[in-house]
């Protein structure tokens, strides 16, 4: 056998070895378990945490291949703005966010929560969300995220260090305001109020030291965070609903097995239904639990509620186009007007 034959054989062996190596590497990559790391400010053990656990288990079983679904609760991955940054760089693949975090991705979502005393009940909120949902989810998809489910965390009430009922009684009070909502802070200051900008993790020490006098919060959050112990008076005014969503990166969705996508979609729909079923019960249960521990609830009279609505009328014109995009603001008002005519 001459040298040319040996050279040809060696080349064939090398090529076969190279192809074998590619095959092994490709299969190793395909076999690599898919991991979803999800962060949320929701408390460990809460209904929000439980529905995420159930959803994760159903997805993991369908995905197979030692897939993992890891949940970080209680804001341990940082503020919601930090969580979104972690999503963008791939440190996290998913997150259950409130509107404060969602607006870091898609601003139009603020209409669900940043229009005080606009929604009178959950039925009105459901009508608006159902109508706007396809467009909002499309906008999130264009930003690189799939909305798995929407959820509500009850109505924001005012927890205060002393009895405060009328709007003017809150003037001069140091009111907790979410970090990252500069427009809201500016509007509050123009109205004569004193916003104290903090991350959620800083609320408890702030109220314990007198840095904050008033905390706008949903009852379930006030109970979980123990804020009510230093602010034992609650004005039940249904200021705004807490609205959130669980989002997943498109990249992670694309990497899933098709059957896992089906399982996750079905599990997310069930999780959303569970949260919807619990939303009123959560508020009432939390309020009752706090009352047993010393919370005083101030139910607004018709006169008090009217005073709050009058106070908000000129403010809404300032919210439109600043806190909430004008087009989105107008869409919400139109949808509500339509709903109220049909459901008098």
C-alpha cells in the first residue's frame, strides 16, 4: 500500500472521529437539563408561592431529563427592577412581578394599577384586563418575554400610625412609595404629600423607626410583612388593585420540549384561576387576622369616599400622559364606561 493510500485512510479515520465527537457533543448538549430560576417578592408559603410550586412540578415532569424549577421568594433576588435586570442577562429565566416590575419591561401595564380609584370592583378590572390582555401580551413578547399568567393581590388600603380618614389628614404624613416610580413621587409632592421612596425590603425597619407613617399596601402584604403592628389603623378605601404577572423569557420557552410547553400553559391557566378564586378571600382573611391582633379598620362613609374621589379628579389629568400613557389611559376609561353602561 503506497503512501497516498495511508494518507487517505488516516484522513477518513480523522473525519470519522471528528463526526463522532460532534455527535457526542450534540447529544450532551441536548441532554443537558433545562433549569428555570424564578424570582418573586411573594412570601414563602403564600398562595402565590404554592401555585408556582405546583406549576413548576407539572412543567418539570413534562420536560423530563432532570429539569429543575427553582423558586426564590421574599425578594431574595433583589428589588423587582433588579430582578428584571437579572432576567435580561440570563441569571433568571422567569419572575412573578407586580406592576412595578412589569413596567420595567412594558410601560402600558401601569394602567392596571396606577390609576387610583378608577376601578370600583374586580369585575371592572377583569373586563379591562380581558380586553387589553392580547395587546399587552403581544407587547411583552416583542420585548422578549412570554406572559404565563396574570394575578391579583387584593386592594391597596392605607395603613397608618394613627387614625386618618379624610384626604387632608394624610398631608404631612410620611408615606411609603415604591422605588422606581418617579412620576408618582412627583405627583404626590405636587399635591402636598410627603412620599418616602423605599424598596419593599426596607418598609419594616422604616416604619419601626418612624421614618414612615403611612403604608399603602394590600392587606395580605401588610400581614405577611408585619407592617400593621406599627401602623395599626387601616382606612378601607380600595385605592388601587395589586396586579401582577408571571413572565418567562422567550429563549427559555423556545428551549423547552413541546410537551413541556403544553403542560406549562395548562398549569399556568390553573394557577391564574386559583389566584382569581382567592383574591377576595385573601383580603378578608388577612384583615380579620390583623384585627384579632389589634388592627382598627376605618370603613369610609359615603362622604369620605366622595372626598377622595373629588381629590383625585384633577390629579387624573396629570396621571394621563405621565404615569400612564395617554392612549392607554383613554382606552381604560372607554372600556369602563362601556362596562358600566351594560352592567348598571
